[in-house]
């Protein structure tokens, strides 16, 4: 068997390329997975643009599923040949933050985000998984790889956005941006029992997808002041909950203005591309006294999180696969990455097959 694999690597700021790399091996408590399907994330684009300090040659990717290729000593939850999914966040499950339920913040802020940031990513024919028993989740029989791979990041991130927003049953929620994370937050808002789901999106195919996933009203940001429109739609009260799913000063401000007193703004947007800081308009926050809560998070990881998300799909509760706008093989991954970078051809998520 060949001892090398194809993988997508960072080759300098703004540059990626398909390279040959040695197949990783599994140490104690670890596993290696042979990849069958993966998704490219906008976070990968941000990383390549230089928003995170990552060395040249580091492999990209954090949304992959596959078949267990090798397990290290002590791994008991999976066997070689099992179909598995692993979250973008791979916590160790033992530190204080993990024990408290903050798996994304394993051993420090964003510490659970290991793929690409702390180690090679998994846009590769094989990938390494730390703390395998905690992080590998068997894919339910009958659930396709294309569906399962959405649990790795998009669903976990978008749905935690809805969970953290504290949406009351029958309440109102406004979700800013309908990329894959925002669309997943829309799915989550419907699951949480929102009575009115308002989304903000200007791209026609994403507006259509938003309605498909549960939006009652879609606001085009070019149509005027978005916060004022949300206030009008909610009888002047503002939304009980808002979700910022883009990572932008303009959308963050609008979300804060649109949040009702006592409501919650849940941020899952990746800030940094629009500038090094996000300023807080204090009048939108009642000079800091309006009872508005701001909650931030990164996609929660761990086996249990993955099992629950895949159970939703396996039992027909949700189907994220309409977000797959393009399908390409690993040999076309550079083209797929360029399409994501420049938002070409109506792309939302490209599925890469191996």
C-alpha cells in the first residue's frame, strides 16, 4: 500500500495547493481515518487569508467523515472499518472547560479547534484524530456521508447559535446572514420552536434556501435599515433572540439594535476580516443597562454532540444536504477552494469526495 496521500495545504498567505504527504499514524488513544467525504468551510478561506497564525505547509480542513483506518492502543469505542464522523472541534474531554461543558474552549479560548490551527487539517485522503474515544462518532446505518459531514461543523455551529440565543417557544428570532452556518441556525431556530423566524440575506439562492429551511420572512439588507424592519415586524418590541452568523461590524450592530430588552444576541460569526475590533454601540445596549445578553461560541465538539446531530438526520427531522451546491473530487479541490474564496457560481458548500 502507498505510504503517501493527497492533501490540501496552505502554501503561503492567500495560496493553497494539493500536495503529497505521508499518511499519519495513530498513537495511544488516537485514530486515523480514511476520508470518504469532506466540505470546504469559509473559515478555511479566512485562515488562508491570514486571520490565524498558521505555518506554510499546514494541511487545511476540519469537516471530514470516513472509515477508521487505524486505532491506537486503548481505543475501545470504534474498530477498523467503522464509518465515523468527527467534529471540527476535538476536545480532550478531561480539562476543566470540557468538564464544565465548554468543549470548544478545551484548555483555553478556542483550544478545542485543533485541525489546521494546532495540527494538520483533514482535507486529505487520511487524517489523524486525537482522543478518539471522545471524538469519533459512528455514522448511523442508512445515513449518507454527504449528510453526516454536515454534523462536523455547520450544524453544530449553527444550532449552538440557536441554542445560545435562548429562543422561547413561539418567540421571535432574527438570524443575520444565510451562508451555511446561518442556514443551520435557521434549521436550529425551527427545531427550538420559534414562532417567527426572520432572516437577513441578499443573495437570491440563499434567500430561497432560507425559506426552505424555515424562514418566515427574509429581509434583503439592500432594502433599508434592517434593525428598523425587524422592529416593525415585531410590533416595535424587537426580536427575543438574534443570531449573528457572519462576523461583521454592520451585522453585529444591526443584531444588537434588533434585540429586544432582556433578549439574547448569540454570536457564531467569525470576526476579524472586517477589522481587528468590533465596537459596541452603547445606545443599542441601553448604555449597558437594557438587559440584553451577548453569548459567543464556537462549534461544540465531542462524540455525544455528533451522535445527537446525526440522529436528527437519520430520523428525518432535518436534511442539510440542499446546501451542497457543488460536488467535486479531491483532484478538483483547488478549484473548489477558489470558488469558495470568490463566492463564484452561487456556491454555498462544495462536497469533496475521495
